[in-house]
């Protein structure tokens, strides 16, 4: 039996996986506002901020602060590195699941 792949621990935490999946559903380069992401994931602002910080530290997400009609807005997007990490994560997960198939 070959060695089983490792899952990226940054993405693997349930909340961060949910964030990454939501962001990966956007077109590459597209952004979502923090409140909209919070609403989609049904997470508290503090919880979402904590997990976004971890993803940002790994350079998987980019957070931009801007103004829209004089109102501050926080935008979140998955970086190219984050998209690649998510693709690697899903590939590793499929390999793990396939390894448990009935041989």
C-alpha cells in the first residue's frame, strides 16, 4: 500500500474548509463582502475573522479594506495560492477516500 496523502491542516479545520469552499465557488479573482460571507456561512463576525486571519497568514485569502459610497467595506477573495491549495486538498481527500474502497 502506498503512503496516504496528508491533508492541509490550514484548510482541514471545519470552519476554514467551509470558508475555502465558499470562496472557491467564486470565479478566480472575484471578491465577496465580509457580511455576505458571514451570512452564507452563518458564522459570528469574530469566528469568521479568526479563521480568515489563519487563511490570510497562509496566503490563501486576500482581505481588502475599501470604501463604497463613503462606507467602509471589507472584501475577501481566494488567492491563486489558496485556489491551488484547495485543489491539492480535494485531490488528497479523493485519494484517501479511494484508498478505503474495497480492495
